């Protein structure tokens, strides 16, 4: 076997935990739900009866054109029958599709939303309900596919918000699950299961504490317990352990070594992300993506390592937090970047990032490379949001946590932290540990077996550091009985919207570093540091093609097949107007109350227009948004001998005007977020914040928060480095306090002697 062959070995499988037990929906509900799925992703055939309820009949000429288009795009080594199978495939014909939908509805859709879905499905199986929602009296699943498609189009444009929202939610779910589970999508797109560049890496061999079965709580003691292993928790663990203190890091998720990475999109959503991959806001206006893995967001982020900008630091200092304009904060920033080998020296830009750099240059925009935390290595991989199989991305799993274990830290995976334990005998609320439930692996070392055990565990500690992330840290504080009204408020999300482009040649957008360039031309639109950054989007089928507009089954499948010609971008707002999060009243899970404001949407829209211009001058043949009602812009070649008007092209300007006129109305417009900040924000008073300038929770002793939830406002840049720098500061303070307490105790003991 050659070394080249070694580099393309598939990662080891990562079997999923058991699916939810019981009936998530009734049998009739499933029939109707899968009929909707087969309407969004239909089986397309020439020979089907015109009124078929299982296949969408298309004309022979249309079918022939579709097959020829697909044959032109598929790689030479792909089975020639794949185009036919791709068109013939419907969603319900894929067992993995049905299993993932079942898991999603059972485990990740909140109860009130599931009841709403069931209500719609029940209505679609009654004469009165169908008449109200479809205009027909025939049950939805008994309608021919072409009628069902027209019903879906009507829902998308309905004057009734519940129908528009139902279409938006279900079409998003079914497109994404199909893209993640279809056996034909990968071959048609030419998308390889694993990166074709780089090679598998060797990562750190962790030792996790194990506990025997037992009915009584297992009790262990340490100096510091850290809840969460992400970018905040990892830095804290290293610093405090290296200062000579005992450290235990607990994490709800399980560790998957590099040999399991990158995972498939379907498996990664379950193993590496919170809530199965997507956590929608209450009004469904924004989809929030957050890591829940060993290493937290640092395991699934895109390597972008941007330091906090000066105008943000000055804003935070202006709130009484002078640390942020101090030399010490800069030392923290530089220290964490040095540990991860952050630089721009080894970047090889892929096509999409070259478009950003060159297109912005041609327009005179401010643009620059994005430093990468790749340890001084070239890292030409677009799959790292599914976990880094090369073990080159220097997130907590590769850097901070191994350093911590070498210094003596202990780790517990599979630990669901229920609450912080307080001692109030002195009249103060003193944190003395945490309580949670530990779940073992199965007898084969996986997480899918039925022989896993659970054990209540109590960890006694002198200090507790909560590093569960912006979406979980405030919930833990609330479960622990803290009453500060600021807990969960001030949620900033860096909302984004998308611009896509199609280029004449193949660009294979999944290859190369994900985010290696950024345009800051529009980052200060209001004169107070609020605006939009322009960045590249991760280009994996389930991440990108899910957002493509749906006008019909054939159109969507043919559009997906153009993936290898696409480039995708985000306009990311430094949001001024925050939301909040709170525990679900039924099961306590994270609930997000956030709607992008008109103020922030204006900035996003301007960023989208700028991205369209960047792609125009870079030579895109088509440019599109994900906004309903906006047609695709198709470029007309400039006749020989005529001057190229560039972005002043009349037809292009008319399209830009239409995009601006349509706007970004919510909740119909889809926004996304991969950055969450601020729900335990730092400040100078308990009336306006959750932690003090050193990260200690107001009204307590010994309890700290160290993660992005302490940001006073949105960082305006990818938050990893800012998070790590603040956590570096907080943890060094905790270590110093422990040392002083220990030295004081020794002094007292010496005096007694």
C-alpha cells in the first residue's frame, strides 16, 4: 500500500447512541410526514402515472436533459447509472433518512414544537383540515406528488404565517437530512467522504476517570473542578494544573480520537454538536450551531484565530473594565496565540478565499488573511467542522487539554453536571463542588451499547469554574439556585445571512482551509463598531445546500448537482441588539429568545450586497441569495469590443436593487449563528452583569465563569481567541488566589508551631 493510499483511509465508524424509545408520532402522522418529505425530495420518473402518489412524473425530454446534465458533472469513475438513481431516489426510500428524522423529532425538537407539528399533520389527514391548509378535501398523503408540490409552493408564499413557518421548518429539516443520508448525493456531487489532502494524524492518548456501578454517589475531591472542556475550560485546566493545583475537568460529551475524524455529517451532528446540530430560536428566525464535544467549540470550529479589535476593547474598557485596554490583556491574547502556533505564514487559500481576497482588492475593500491555529503547518482541509482527522488544528483537544493532563489534571467524560453545590453555613454562598450524573461507555468502548451504566458523582472542590459555553453556563447557574436577573440575558449571536455564486469551472469548494480571509470594509457602519464582516462559509453539502431555495424537486436536485461550481459566503453582523436564553419549562433544555433586529439586519444586507459585488468582479456566472422571491442573477457576457461596466452593469444593479427592496424580513428569512456570547456577562455591578471583572459570580465565593458567556457584548470577530485570552486571565487569578490561600494557611500553621 502506498503512502498516498494511506492518506485516504476512511475514519473509524462512530456508532450513534440508541434512538429514542416509544412513539414520537402516531402511524398516521408518520404517513403524512413522509409524504411531505417525498414532496420536497421526490422520486422523478418518466413512466409513472400522471397522478402517482409515490413518483413525480416528468416529460421524457425534461428527464433526458436532466440526466445529461448530471452525467456531465459526475466524476469519470462513478457508476453511469448514478444519475438515474439520484433522480429516482425519494426521501422515504432511505432507511437512514427515516432513522435520523425519528431521532431528531424524538431527541432534539422541543415538546411544544413537536405538538405543533403533530397538529399540522393531523389537520392534513382530515377533510376540514385539508380544505383549510391545502384548498383540497383529499388527505395530503393521498394527493399526487405534483399536487403536493404545488401545495408546498403555496405554503411558502401563504399569507398565513403558520403555513409559511411550517414549510420553512420542514423543508429545511428534510433537505438537510437527505443531504446527510443519501447514498447518491456524494457520487453525483463528486464530494469525497474524507479530505483528499493531508493525512491522518496521531493525537493525545487521554486517560479518563472511571467509576464502578453503585447506588450511592461517588465522591472525589480536588482543588478546582472545571465544568466544560472547551476553549475556556481547556485554557483554565492547563494554567491551574501547571500552577501546581489539583484539577478535574468534567464534560458531558465523549472524546473521539482523530482516527474517528472527520465524522460523516450525520454522525457529527449527534456526537459533536449541541441539540443534534441545530438549535432554532423560539420564532425560528435563526438557527444556532454550537459544539458539544470533548474540546467544545474548538473541536468543530474553522481555525480562525482573530484577536479582539481595538474598538471593541475600548468599548468594554468604557464600561469600567480597564483590563481590556491593558498590556496584560494583550499579553493574554499573545500567549494563547503562541501556544496554538497562530499565524498566516502557512496558509494556502482555496478558490473561495482567493475570490474574497482578489474580488475585494479589485473593489478597493479592506481585506486580509485570517490567522490560523494550525501549529505552524499548512492545513488545506475543508472538513474540520466535523472534527480534525489530521490533529493539526490546535484546539483544546490537541493543545490545552494534553498540557493539562501532563501537569496532573484529571478528566471525566460523559458527566452531565446538574448543579453547583454551595455551603452557606458562614452566611455566604460558597461554592464547594458540583453534582452530576456520569454515564459510562459500553463494554466495547463506544456509546451505542445497551450495557452502559450511570452513577451519581459529587466532586468536592475549593473552586468551581463554569465553562459550559454561552448556551449552557447560565442554565447551570440557574439550576444551582442563583437568582441574578442578568443570568441568561445579553445573548449575542453574530447573526449571518448568505450569498452564493456559481462559477464556470469546477472549484471543489470543500477543498482547502475553510476561513482564511476576511473583509472588514463594512464592519463599522454606524460609527460605533457595529456592522458586518464578510467571510467564507464552510462548504459541506448539509451545511450549504440545505439553504438553497426550493421551487420543486427536480429544480432542487439539479441545483445541488452544481455544488462543485459553487462558492459560499456569509455576511456576519456584530449585533448591537441582544436576546436572551432560558430553560425550557418542560425539560430544562436551552431555549433561545432572539430575533435579528432591523438595525442589525440592515448591516447584514449591506454585507450581502458587497459579497455579491465581490463575486461579480471575480467572474461568477450566477449569484444568488437565500431570500424568497429573489431570482438568481445570471451574468450576460460582454460582447467583444465593448467596455466591461463591471459592477455598474445595468442588469446587475437592477438585481442589487431588488435584493435591497426585498430586504431580510423575519421570521421568513433564515439566519444562522455559529458564535454565542454574553449570557453571563462581565461587569462592575450585579445589577448589570453576572460576573465581576475577575470572572467571579456576583453574590458567591469560589465560583467563576470562564467562557464566551462573560463577553460584555459581541466580540465582532470569531470568538475563540478572545474567549481563551479572558479565560487565561481568570484562571491565572484563580491559581494565584489558591496559592495565596495555601501560603496563608501554612503561615498560620507555622505560627502555631
